[in-house]
């Protein structure tokens, strides 16, 4: 039986950023799905399989931070990397919750994102799933 690759979800209203991040994740050997809005991601049938969420903070409708809060309220513990074109040092300094594994300003380096993803996956393997 083939081993399932970790699923990385990308939520960003910027199509070029969304597709570039999805392509990068796939090139690094991850399974990746991209969504143009938080609402689309919340309807995703494999949401519970998501190993890491990469989401833009500033999006129309529900922001990335609101998406994270909604997931916590639903009892979904998904390690999350927040990305933004408008960095806010006050936001970065605040403790945003144990599931926030990174805060990256666009444009960010591939290695910085990969470090956050690895941190998220390490967290998941230490977590509640005993697999």
C-alpha cells in the first residue's frame, strides 16, 4: 500500500502566489491543494487530512487569521503558516496560538517556507495521532 504524502493546503486570494506555492510544495514531494478563499477550504472534503495550512492573512471575506480561529473553534488542530504582503510586527509579536508555526512576509524565501512546513510536520508526528 503506498504511503500517503503529507497534504499541504494553500489558501490565498492571489492566484499567482497560490499556484506558485502549490507547485513548490509538489516539487518538494508533498501533496498540495490550493484554494482561493477560506470558505472554499472549509468545504474541502479532506480538510481533516491536512498536515499543514499555508494561508494569507489579508483576504476578502474571511481572513487567514479568522480561518485559523474558525478551525480552532471547530476542534481542528492544523499547524498553520500565516503569510502576508503587509507585515505587522505587533501581530508577529503576539502569541497567536499553539498551531501557528510561522509568520512570513511576502516575498518569502522557499527555504523559510520549507522550514515552517517541516516544523508543522514534526509537530504533527509528535501529536495526538500515535501513527
